[in-house]
C-alpha cells in the first residue's frame, strides 16, 4: 500500500496534486460529494480508471440473503445492502479517435480540490494522447444542498497544441460493472444487476430519463439528465441523444482549435419511491431538472456558497498551531454536514453516502458521535434523523415483541428500520442503542427548546425505550435494579452483566421518560403511560446497579470485568486487530478492550464519577484498550483532556481526525468513517473546549495542549450564535444575539448576555501520572 501524505495541508480545502492509481479508491471517498439524499463518489468524470464506482440514494437498497450455518430464533432472514444506482457522473471524451484515458498517453498535470466553503469538487487535467495531441480538461462538480434532487457538472475541453476533433458522450448508466462486493455468491448474484428497467425516454436532443425498479426491495429509481452546451459562435456542433434500458447518451461532436473551448453543463436529477408510479417519478425528475435549468449553473454555485456561508457562521473552527488538525476538523465538519443536511427522515449511514462499507447501514454511531456535532451546528438535521427513528418505531416494537421485551428494540444495523445484523452477541445484545437515541432526544430539546418535537416525537421515543429497559432489567433480592446479559460499546466483551455505560445511559433514559411524561400528561395517557409506570421507571433508575471495584478503586467495565485474566500482549506481537487473529471466545473472557466503553461512560455521563474516579479509571483502561475500532480515539481524547493528559489528548484527536485522510485503518476505499469524523469534532470541542451539556446549561472547562496556541469554535444555541475562544491562559465567551444564557467556566456559574463577552482565566490542569498504552498501540505523537 502506498504510504506518505496524499493531500496538501491547507486551511479551507483538500487538494490532491497528482493522480495516484494506488490511492484512487481512497481519493474517491475523501473527495465524495453528497447532500444526505444523493451521494457521488469522486470517480473521474470519464469513468475509468476507477477504484469503486458509486452513486447512492439514501434509503435505496436491495435485499440479500443472510446465510447461517445453523438456524436460530430471532435471526434476521435477509439483509439490506445499499446499491450503486444509475450513474450520471459519466462524461466520456474522445480526442481525435483516442479515448481520454489517463492510463494511456502522457498525463502532464492532474489536480483535484475539494473546497469546504464553496462545496464543489474542482479538477484540472492536462493530457497528451498517444497520438500526440494535448488537451486541457477542467471540471467542477456539485451536489446541491438547496435543491435536494440535483447534482451538476461543468465540464470544459480545450486543445493546446493544434486543432482536435472532440466528441463528448454524456451518459446515464444503470447496472454498471463493479468490482466484486461480496464473497458470498448468493449475495453477489443479487448485487450484480440489482436494477430492472421500466422506462427510458429522450427529452429533446439534450435530455433523457431512465427509470428502474429493484428486483427484491421493490424501490423505483428515476435518473434524468439535461445539458447546456457553449462553444464560440464560429464552431459547429452535432448533438444527439438516445436511450435504452440501461443507458442514455447525449453525444456532442465538434472540431476545436487552440483557444476555443467546449463547455458542457450537465444537470442531474434523482428521485425514488416505494409507492409512486412510473409516470409520477418520471415527472418528479423532470420537474427537478426544470428547476435546475431555471437556476442555472451560476445560480447553483451561488446557492451552494450561501448555504455553506450560513453553516460556517454557526460551526466555524479555528486552530492555531496545527494547520493539519484545523484542516482535518473542517474536513470532518463538511463531511458530517454532507451526510446529513438533506437526509430528511432517512438514516445517516456509518459511511454517509461516500461508499458501500457496512452495506450502507446505520448504527448506534449516529446518535453518539454524529448527532452531538449536528445538534450545535445543523439542529434541523438532528430533528430529521430522530424523526426517522420515530418512523421506524413499529418495526422496533415488533422486534421487542419477538425478543420477549416491552417497548421498542431498535436495530443494531439497518437501512429502512428492520434488523439486518446476523446474530452475534455483540450485536443483538447491544441494547445501549436505545439509550443513545433517548440521549440524543434530550440533548436536541435542551439545545433548541423545540417543545413541539418533544411532545410529538421525543415523548414516544423516550417512553418506548424506557419500557424496554424496565422489561430487560429486574430488581434483585437486595432491591438493586440489574441489567444482565448485554453488550456495551466494547465489542470484545459480550453478554456481560451490568455494563456501566449501558446502566448509566439506561438510568438517564428512564428518568428522562418519566420527566417528559409528566410534562405532557395528555399525550402520555394516549401512550397508556400511567403514574404507576412512571414510578417504576424512577424506582429502577434510583436502584440502578453501577459496579465498583473497591479493591482496585476503579469501575469495572461490566460486573466482574476486573477479575478476568489479563490479555497477554507480549504474545500478541503485531497481530491486530485482535478479532481477525484470535477467537472471540478467548477475547471475551480476557481484560482487553476494543474501543472506549467505560471511558465513553465518563464522557456521556460524567456526573456519575468524581474527578479522582475519572483519573483512576482512565489510567486503568488505557493499558488494555487496543483501539481496534475507529470509534475509540475520540472518546479517549475527551477524557484524556479532562484528566490533564493534554498532549495525549492531542495525539488521540489527530488519530480520529486523520482516520480517513491518512487511511489509518486501510479501508477508507469503502467510504469515510462518519462517527470518527464526528468524534474528532467532539474531541476538539468537548476535549480542549471542555464542553458538557446538561439541564442546567452548557459547561466549559477548556485547556490546551502544548501543540495548540489558540482554539476558537462557534455553536448554535436555541438559534443564537455562541463563540468560544481559548488560549493558553484565558477563555472568552461571546453571544452574538438572542437572550442571555447560563453557562459555567470550570465550575463558575454565569449568565452570558449578547454583546457582552466574558473572559476568564484557565486554572492549571490536574497532575496525574501519565497513563500507559498497550505495547505498540500508543497513538502517533504530535510534536509541539
């Protein structure tokens, strides 16, 4: 695998100065464009060479078999896999009968640039064909934030060293040939050609629409294109459009001299439905194309810039002392926005819409690592994500009933709402997902004061998850409430009793449900909630078992965990990740941690621990946490910073932020790690900004490591802009508008009024001994 930095370090963009075919699949992911509804991998305009072609629509999937060696009760019968829908990115180029293919001829220059402020991907190429003719090609690609169904490409060709006969073929291609995606031949057969043609048609000489339906999931997908072509007055053109079942093509032919440029603007529109007819989705796409043509290319660019200006006004981040980190955090914010902005009651997948990794599924990652970032930057996206969870409640209730539980059990992994995880203990028993959803509901309402949402959506989500916890746990003979046989965030410990993270989050869930039910008694009554049930939730929360090892003075991750045999790191060598090199049964019974679990509990439920307990817990779990998951470093960064290990926190922040830019897990080709990107933002704001949110308001306890001289960030609070600026010695809090809000700084309570910034000094960090990491698993150090 190619090593070394692939991209330049710049504050507001990601730039690739040459084309590296060994890295092309990674580049297709990091340069991907999306709006949460449409996702376009950054395949070259001409289609080839490619790593993994990909065009995705949020919620469009095909069903595939889930094979089991033996059948078992409750096993999902089929899975859902995101599919590559009709590819509209293709613009093939012929220069004097030579296909424009960068594997042939001489590639003289190739640069791509993803601009975080403009929201477009630019490409500049200079190429000499095998026959010796040189051309310059520039393209600009966008997926619109303001017109959800629209993507567009501006593609320009100009000969350099003599006249050239130029032919462009702008295409829609369905069922394009892909690299093998599954080792299971049954699944591969399903995914090989998932779209069945229903309609193709030409609109004038420059437009076309293709409509297909998935064979098993029954989803109808329409893709349309239209074009605007510009050449100098003296240049003649031939334009024709044709369509077939799986292909529509607009061909433009002309002869250009040096100084003459052919400019093609390609408008793309996508629509899909599980209910609407062929004429309905056809007309939907035609209408979207009409709106895009009316707006025009320059109008789309202007709308995109305006949308992002407003986003950055409420989400800007400044980092002095490490431009690479500043770039990586802005990259992370941009991609989290792309994954969610127009998802609109659809899931936010673990890879966003940047690749087919994890089959396009959504996990618990969304509520714990992605939604906290969006809550304070794009709160409407959080509302839509939680409304999607609410829409899937009927399926979650069915799953609970199947498992013999009350309330709702949300799926460990899904696209539409059904459970898609083949049974394994660390999946089916990971009930903490329900508390994560409740946690997100409470945080969203606190940040926005959206009481209509709380009453119409939040109440039911909280009630049904509380019912699940009350039926899953039980009061023992000592009156303690226990939740046995579950899996916490650490997937190297399955089917454990009283996982601390799970129990603390469940306790918060139970209390929140009772509180909200009391606020809305009429609506709670419609859900058959009565006083006795609310009291049972409060009783369970009050009696919740939180294990503590008095001998070691630490919290065991789960009951009995600190009594397990220690993992033999000396015999492990470099055999990581452990799950691919050792049997699960052995991993499950040893003290070794895949990803932050107890440490994550200290981040999300910090009020349950004293500062001394946090420091001791962190020191205990650091030497046994191997970070075989990209979800770990960000949480370790937050708690490292809180415990005063600021340089270590910066190391972990960098690992989370550079997961995809440096391809640290060698799988960015399958799509970006949205949770790690969101987690990197949390590592900065909750780590070095010390942000914690509660019913009392926002609390900050900022401190900076040696490598950073200043950090500033903005947040949206109830529609108003809060700015926090941290230096080595002081923190300044500013509210630009709106009513005064309560905040605290290192425990000092204050009311922050608009136009009246407050500056406070930063106390020294606690001085705890530096913790150790497993041999060979310490994060890469960042030198100050």
